[in-house]
C-alpha cells in the first residue's frame, strides 16, 4: 500500500489538507484533487469566501460535515449546501463559480468542515457543456448493518448507487465504523484509496495514521479494521483514459486546452457568475 501524507495549504483563508495530487500519486480512478477543509471556527463577521474563479475539464464535488456553503456559478445556479448534501458541478469547456459562507451565518459566526474533490472528465466530456446539480442528503443511499454505516456520495459500490451524475466509473463512499468492526473493501473498482478522517484503524493489519491517504493495491481485497470509532471516506473508480495535465484550476488531456483557458480568463473572455464582480486573478505561470 502507498501511504500519502497530505500537505497543508490555505485557500482564501480556509486551512486544508491536500493529499491529491502528489508526486507519489497523480490520480485514483477519476479523482485528481482532494481537499480536506479542516474544522474551522469563523467568528461573527467572517466566513469562507472563495471568489469567482474558472474551471475546465473536471467536475467538483463538495460534501460538508459541518457548516453551510452558498454555491453560485456562471450557469445561474444559486444553491445553499447543507451537511450531508452533494454539490456537483461539471465544468465542461468553461465555467466559473464562487463558494462562500451564507450571509446569515457570517453575521452570527459558524463552523466549517468538509471535503471538496475534483474528478477529471473523460476525454469525450472535457469540452462539453457545463452542468450543476444539488442532491439532498436523503437522496444518497445508505446501508447500516452490524455497526458499519456506508453512504454512497457518488458512483456505486457495496450494492449502493448514488444519483450524482458521474461521467465514468466512480466510487466515493463515506464510512462510519464502530469500535471492533471490520469492513471488506472489494475489488469491484480498479483503483481505490482510503482517507481516515478520525479514529484509530488499520488496513490488513497495518495501522493507519488519520488524515493520510492509503492507496490500496490494485486487484486485491483489503480489510479495514476499526480499533475505535472510525470515520473515513473511500474513493476510486476506473482508471483515467489517458494522462491529465493540471494547471491552477484547469484539468485537460491536451496542454493546449489549458493554455487557451489561461489566456481566456486573463483576457476576461469567460462566462461570469451573475451578480459577482470580484474574481481570483490568474497566477503567474512558472
């Protein structure tokens, strides 16, 4: 098993841990980017505010454990996202969005904790139209047996299928294990990785350090054992249909698409989020 220690980052004031991408592993199934938004208490008058920025060639999925976010995008979407819900946005050839703490929570203070991940689009969807959908918590299938609760956030696995409109074979499950329970992780997906948020656990007898990404061996079943109450997510799916380049907020199989996107955003030739004037400027290319 490959163990990836995430690096600490800061996104517009929100502290995160980012295990993907890394030098050791560029992707797990369609997953090319994984941000753990750490538990953060925002006092009254403040909140998370990620200004308008662009994407191509990927889908973003936001899933919260605590707090609330307001999602707005250039398609006209304006959606409040609560814990346990899925906010799914497919960029296609060009989309812009903002993610911020709703104004009423800014006024009284709030707490944020969640995950945002990116899934690379298959080549035949990289330049397609953008799309947004919101999926309430009650719409996500869940199994709860023998001290193990599994919620399928996106994709399929463990005889569960999420309604989120993924574009390729995907596994994204939230796991809650009670102390002394074990879960067999099957080989139904070619690539799989486990991220333990909280609790003491082991994989095939090897202790797992919380908040590290464990890339499981392809084609081999694995046993997740909970030494205490354990909260984790399991990601994976079919391998990407070719290498991907990532530059800033852009993902593409062809570097020319990234260069074009950079030029268009810098020149202001990009769809805009209704009512938004602020934006994150293009970083200097290195």
